[in-house]
């Protein structure tokens, strides 16, 4: 028996420290809900999960980008809806003026409303904006083409071409129409038919862009959901399992503490031999 080095106490003290450290680690994980609180917990897992977090946040922002794109498209489409309504009314006035039962005074009244409606089309063309970008004059984005970034990474975009809904030519054509006489009214009907068809085509294209963005949102949200689940499996703690580990560490710590007290009594037993 020796007294200079109490090997049993040293070993028990080491085991006590291991149990205490394990208990502290379990308590930290349980309190934070995370399996990885620092790089030392799982260096590779931390690196992978941080990359996933970047992708998740990119996907979530891209979904918001697509929603903003839909709002922009709906703004443009709503303006074109009004232009559609206006041009349909203008066509109705042209058809009415083309009838020779009208006298010059009647046609003058019809022309006044016709011209006022043409002016309103011009106002809609210049004043329709989204976030201070004019949508119908061909100046939005890059010469009327906007890039909607709908992915977590570089160059994942959808091009929205607003040149198909540019109203400058349509506005000029209907502004030049004159329904003050029968011949002019007949010509105005043909002009309006042509431009109503152009507006219909533009609205159809906007609807297609909107549908595409809606599908993109669904896909982005699905990708973000599944990537979040994968990141959770790496980063989040299994509460039941960690509670079991914490209980185990607590029991070992208490047992080591009790054994350390007994180990420290061993040198005292040596003194009994000297009495």
C-alpha cells in the first residue's frame, strides 16, 4: 500500500470529470435544442448544415421574389384589363358613329368621348408603375425585359418580357383614329379590332408568366421544406435520446463522486498500520 500517489482516487477523479463534462454537454443540447452548438460538437456536420442553411434562406427569398414578380405582373395585367375595357367601349362608339342615322352633331359627341378614352389609354401607359418602374412603356428592367431570380444560386432566373404589352404603338394608333365621319368610323373599327387583339395577346402572355411563377413558388417551397428537414436531422438534438444520455451521465457523476470519497479514505487506512 502506498500513500504518495492515490491511483484509485486519481482514476475516480478522471471518471468524475468525464461524467460531469458529458452531463454539461447534454444539458447544453437539451436547453438549446441543438445537437451542434459549436464546431467541436461535429465539425463536418456544422459545415454541411451551414451550407444547407444558406440554400434554405436562398430558396425562401426566391419564393418571395417570385411572389413579388406575380404582384408586378398582376399590376400590369390589371392595367391592360382597363385598356381592354376602354378599347371595347371605343369600338362600340366607332360602330355607333359608322351608322349614317347620326348627324354631325351626334358624331361630334361620340368623338368627344372617343378622344377622352384615347387620352386615358395614354395616361395608363405612362402612369402604370410597380415600385417606381413603368410597366407598359418598354422601359422596365432591361429594355422591357425583367429577370425574376427564382433559385438559391447564381443565374437561376425567369425572364419576363413586357415588350409584348408595350402600349406606345397601340396608343398612337387609336389616338389617330377619327370617328367624326362614316369612313373614319369604319377605319377606326378595323384599327381597334387589330389593337384589341394585341392587348389580348399581351394579357395571355402575362397570364402564362404568372402561372409559371406560381409553379416556381410551389417548387421552391417544397425544396426549402425538404432541405430544412435534412438540416434539422443534422443540427437538431433528439430530445428523448439526449435526456437518456443526461440521466446516464448524472448517475455516473453521482457514483464517481461517492467512489472518490471512498478512494480518498484509502491513505487513512494506511495510517492504521502505523498505530
